[in-house]
């Protein structure tokens, strides 16, 4: 099993060139949550706490407090072993959530059940050191969220991968026109055919029918 700080290093390296601490914590949370939802197993063993700022892994928060620890160029990820599905899951989470700011990510976690359930009746701005239950994360994201347009069940059955744009070959315009045959021969010099019609005097320059205005009656 990976260490949470190793997963954080991968996030930083792939999301570079630099990431703020709030975004790092929330992306770490969403990677763990979706890994649980898809595989029914945690990616790392450290607990995620329901802090007032949102889900936080305290060990990573302390290790990555300094900005210099959150620069992509300083991450040594070559020794971190990721299987293909885990690597693709991280990429999919970053593609889905990585464009959001730390404040936006924090606000999103604040309206989702795992963080809310862990805090119970505490006010939103109250300190809390309760762990968010893995079962709560797995259950919520399976039932109520999609990742890259797919449910956790779809990802488990069909494989975890980023959808790539469909590649379409170049279009041979001459071949298309040739296939139309003689249908184009009688268009004369007007490329728009019958589209340029003389609408007559009952229409204005924009093709809108008009009628003479009535004089207003004096009362």
C-alpha cells in the first residue's frame, strides 16, 4: 500500500508547476474516495480527518506546509510504484477536479455526506479531528457522483482510463463533390441557388414583412 505522502508527490508532479496546500489535500481526498468507490480498497492507510477546512490528511499537511515542498520539479516520483489502474485513476481525478481552486474544492466537500457525517452536529467553523470513514466515502461516491462521466460501477467494469477524443481522418472534399454527380451542375453562378429570392416590395431588407403604419387616433 502506498503512503499518503507518496500519492501527494504524484499529485504535485502531475498537477504542477505548483499547488497550494488546500488543493493538494482535497485532491488527495478525492483520489482516496474514488479509489475506495471503484476498488473497495484504500489507496493509502493514513486517516483523513474532517477538519473545518475540509478533508485533511494531517501527516501530509505537516510534511507539505512549506511552499517549496509543493513544487512539481522537486518531486521524486520515479521510485513510487503505481499500477496502471491507479495511475489512470489519479489522472482521471486530476482531470475532473484539478481545474478547481482550493476554495472551490473545499466548498464542494462541505456539501458532501462523508465530511458532514464525520462532523455530526458541529458548526461548520468548529475544529474537528474525527476521521472520515472509508465506508462513507465509498458509499457516497458510488451512489451520488460520477467521475469523467462514469459511475464507480462503470469504472470498475470497463476499466479506469481517460476518454480520448475520437480521431477522424482527413476529409476528401473533392471525392464528396464528385459523388454528388450532376446534382451540382445546374446551380448557375449563384452558389446559394434559390436562397437569394426577391421578396418583393412587401418586405424590408431583412426579409421582414411590413404593412403601412396606421395613424394614431386623437382622443
